[in-house]
């Protein structure tokens, strides 16, 4: 399977589209009445480790960081993650274009562009606790078809990120090109339903810590 590191200039369409639709959602009457959130590019797009496959498909990830200024926080402390995920899914769906679709996935609200072959994942974060929490699907066994979402603690990845930030640029490039990108390309061949499939962040952390232990 052909798979390569994606240069930054080829991410332009996805970054511009993400910025526009997040701005639209922030201004949406139903959202701004209940939620205030900051936006943050994370994962492969932030660290420069994005890949594209032979069909030119690639993913980019953003966090929507809910703040204490939200009415929903002041009234309910974000106690209804299922309702929050639904509100954001419906808002993104209102602003999709003709060639796009919006999916309500396990953790993300995902925009799929059939015109430009990119996927944009928007995950919802409660940014008011440590560690931060992320909304994730957690359907009950007795009602598997009924989507229910819960808050889950985000793993503390500061050790790996701090180490990566302090690395010399030549070492970063070697790690990305010779370790992280090949590992991500191999993992991308697995089916989405494969329980052993690792996320881009997991691969990134594992390869950094492996490098740290070996050097």
C-alpha cells in the first residue's frame, strides 16, 4: 500500500474548511446559547506527522475545548455528554456542504469531504478539570443501538510531548520520517473495526517513548 508523509501545503483545503465550519458552529444560535468553546489543532496536523494513502485520503484532528463561560456549564456542569454530543453533531450537520457528510462517531463528530478526500475529526473536551475529559460513546449491552456518551479522562501525555519539543530538529525529522510515518502507514491498513488498530496519537506517543528509551 502506497503511503507518504503529507506536506503542509497539501493540508490547505482541510485546514480552511475546518476553520470555516468551526466558526459557523460557534455563531450558530443553538450552540452559542448554551456553549462557549475554544478550538485547537491537535494530533498529526499539529505535529507534522500526517500521512496520505495512495487514494490521496488524509485526516486532520481538532479539539473543541468547552469553557466555564458556557451556560451549560454554569447550569449543569456539562452533566449530559449524550446531549452535548448530539447538539454539536446537529450543528455541524447544519453547515455541511453538498459534497460533504457528517458522522457521529465513537469520539468525534467527523466531516467527510468527498470532493477533496479528507476527513476532519472534531472531538469535544471538558477543559475545566485535570486531567481533561473527552466525550466517548459507551452504549449499554441491553440497548446497543441507542447511542449513549460518557465523559472519559484523557491520558496524561505530557512526558512524551515535552520530550519531543526539546528534541533537536534533525532528530525530530528522523523520528518522524523513519519511525512514526512508517508505523502509521502500517496501521492504516487495518480495518476501522479492528480492535487492535491504534490511533495516530497512540502511535506518536509510543514511537517517541521508544526513541527516548533507546537514546
